[in-house]
């Protein structure tokens, strides 16, 4: 969209190296309790691959500390702007709520099984272009509004470890065609599938659904 300045917020639990994908590499020392707001200006607008490596394989937390404004954006501060096309989470990544909020051009997310995923309300809210997500094994909760208004989401694979689905988790997912809910789901919130007019839910007769 012609903009060249990007921003993201991270919390690495060790010294981190950021490769901005244009030949620029910078290292950020670890400061206990300090979230980093990273800014970079590209020479020209275009598609770039940004990678982050944390020393010693320590945890990288993607999150804004609860401001609910998202983590990635254009300009001087993270915002609700479109920035990401694809995201691949590596080993040892922890995601917090609203990390991908309003990343409306995000189409693909790769999430490894060891990703720490708890209380991630609104994680993919308004990700209008997201088409398919495989929730990692071991996740027990799909929090409120996790996929709300992900209009292009066609399929979602939930692991058997899921026991709770929060309010509006799949609300207004217009393109969602089918989902399988296992008998291990013990709690389901309000309006979980509100507006999912084309959806077929597969479950057993004994399911809470």
C-alpha cells in the first residue's frame, strides 16, 4: 500500500536477533520484564520476510501486554493496519490475545504443536483472508472471539485436547462449512457459531453441542 515504516511488539526472554528481510539485521539485548517495540523503515514498499531468533531457544512472546490493539502494524506504533500476508510460528513461541487482530490480508498461519496458547481472546478477529487453521495439539481452550469475523475461514481442525469453546469463538465466519466437536468439549459459550449460515457441526449424540 505504499507504506514503508512497520512496527511490532515482542517480549523475548533472551537476547534476540531480528532480520528485517532487506539486508538489515539487528540484535536486541534481553531486559527482564521489558517488551520491545521494534520500528523499521524499508527503502521501498514491497513484500519482505521478517524473522526473529531468540538466543538459546528461549521463549518469544508475541503480545502487546493487554492493550488489545494488535502487535503488527504500519507507522510508529502497532495498530489495526494490514501488514502480514503469512505467519510461521517457530518452536518456543507464546501467543497472547489479539496478536493478529485485524490483519485482514493474512492468509496462512503455521502453528507448531508446542506453541503456548492460553487466553488468546480475539487472536484472529477480523482476519478476513484467513482460510485454514490447524489448532495445535495440547490446546484446551478456544477463547472468546478467537476467529470472529474471519470471513474466508473454510476449515478449522480442533484437536481432541480442546475442552472449552468461548463466546463467539467462530461468530460471523461466513465461509466455514464444517467443524467437528469431540465429546471432550465440556463447556461451550454463547453465540459460538452466530452468523455461520453454511456450517455443519459434526458431533456425537452425547456431545454438549
